[in-house]
């Protein structure tokens, strides 16, 4: 009997050990994946219940939540920041190495070049019908290359113009001030009349009506938007710069005339965008480029401002939009690619994480609708999405374009070239930049 009892106990013990071993084996068999995430210090503004935050903060919060519920892989995260000027060193130069990024947050002009190099993973397989319908098609188009989505858009900064309401009233222009929490829409002709009235009402020699700058490439896309003011399209049907047209030359002549009339700051060719923004915040500039974040900043400084689209012939006006979102590098590891995609898609399912879009502007209509009572201008900018123009046009060497475009602005403001000569020079220099080989791999 004792022998049988011993055998039974031994069998039970062996069974318990076997079950325990199975449980241990199951845990160990879950593949470990480390996702390397890199981002620039992109600010996301003031987030409800969080405060001022960067994309880095979003990634840290999202990683903690994702790990708590994810059971496909045993995921760890390596999240780091890099300076804006170090993108090539941190992303391109490290591609294919142990230090390569698996995910990065794109405000990058180089995304089309990464796609051409075959480095990015398309994300269409994680975009269901509900998510697709929740984001405007113009935004999907901005984040697609050859019909495939390579950046999952998360937030945007839709840029309009901002105008000092007090200066408008001083010039007797109350009739042009729009209703609260709306965006005004003026034709180019109306802009010209308003600019002149503002100019005549300003008595301080250090105060000006409209922004202008040409010292470097910062804000160059906004100058490009002004080139559309007289009906020009900026690009032709083949995607080449096409400013050397009657409409493009007329727009350049208009910009030069604003300079001659003193509508824009003196010596604007030596100013950069930030100089104009600071003038606006100081009450020394009536009209400057801005977005929801700038609008909030201006109001916090005691300014009463409203938004208006960039000028157009038809009066609807234009806005520009820089969308930022998530990209996945194809580093040849299917487990990493799958985990990276699952992580990104998870963010869009978590209400607290989606609040990180509210410091700038959400791309998801559902988020705008949910918070529009608390933040009314969210809806105004969302309704304005149909007036967005895409100046970047998925260009492969956009940095090369930026390196030459502003020099043409300088030539115009300094009078070194006529508007017609500048129009021809923009087409020549910018199209030459577009033809350059892939700058990422060179």
C-alpha cells in the first residue's frame, strides 16, 4: 500500500511539474520584440488633463497602455528624441543597422524619398472603413504615395492668416470681421482694399500691415500659397512648378507692390517667419500666418484676433496644412512590423491618447465633434479642410526645393529681378531640385 501511495504521489507531483513547465514554456515562447521609436521634439500644445506635451510624451503614455493589454508579442520600447537637423543621421544613416528606428513620428519632408527607397511599410492594412471615413480625403491624399498610405495621420496644423481685430476696428473695417469662432474668406481684391485701409490707419513707423520675409526657407510654403492669389496653380499637370504664367507673374507683381507701398515690413528680405510672428504678438503687425496654436498664444498675450484664409480670386481662400503622423520602417523583421502596426492602430482606439491631438488640431472628425463645444475653433478649422492646398505635392526632394525657393523671394524683394524673371527662375531652380536623385540614399 505504501508503495502504491508513493507512486500515486510521485505521479501527481510529476503532473504538477509538467503543467508548471507547460505554463513556463508558454510564457517563454512568446516572442520578444523591442520597438525602437524616434521622434523630433514636436510640440503637441496644451493637452486636457495633461498640460504641455510633446510627441515623446504621447509615445511614453501609449507604450505603457499598449503593453498592459497586448498578448501577441512580449513588447519592449526604446523611445528617444533627436534634433530636427539630425534626421538623416538618426533615421536614414541608421536604416539597416541595429540602431534603426521601427517607428517615427513624421513631420518629415523626406517621407516620399523613404518610400521610393523601399524603406517604409504601407499602412493600408490597419485602416478600416470607420477610420478611413473619420479623416478627410484631402488628408489621406497628403499622406499617401502612389495610392498607398505611408503615414497614419494623427494631428495637423492648418495654417490660415490671423488678423488683429483691434487694428481692423481702428481702420474702420468692422464689416469685415467675421462672427466669433468662424474663419473669414476674402478675395484677393478685398485683401488689397483692407491692406490699404490698415496701412493708412497705422501711425507708428515700426508697425506694418502684412507679413513678408525672405531670409531663409522657414515659412516658404506660405509664400507659395500667395503665388496662388491671382488664379495660378503653382504646379502643372505633370507635377512641375509652373509659376511662369500670367497668373503667377501677376501674383509676384502683387507681392512686390505690397513691398513698395509699405504694406509689408521694411527690409523683409532680411526677416524670417519668426520675426513676423513676434511682430504680430507685439501688436506691430496686423496680419500674419497662424493656426489654432498661434491663435491660442495670441489670445494668452491679450490680443483679440480672428482667422482668415489666404487670398484667392474666388473669395473662398486657401489654407495650408501640415499633417503629422506615424510611419513604420521595414527593417526586415515581420514580428517588429506587425507589433509596430498593432501599436499605432491601438493609439486610435484609446480616448485618452487621442486627446493629445487637441493641443493642435485633430484629423479625426469624431474627436472634433466630441470636443467642439469646449473648443469651438476646432470645428471652424475642420469645416475649412476643403480649402486646403498641398504645396509639397509629395515631392521627393522637397528640402532641395526649399533650399532654392526663398532665394527667389529675396531677388523679388530686393528688385534684383523683375516678377517675370523671378517666375521663370522659380520654375527653373525648383524643377531642377525636383529632378535631383534621391537625397536620402545619396
